[in-house]
C-alpha cells in the first residue's frame, strides 16, 4: 500500500521546505 508511503514522503518534503 503506497498510500502511507506517499503520505510520509509528502510530509518529509513539507518539513524540508519549512526547515
């Protein structure tokens, strides 16, 4: 289920942008 993996990847990207 890449649904959870996709959500985590998006969250990590958002955190990287907010860094």
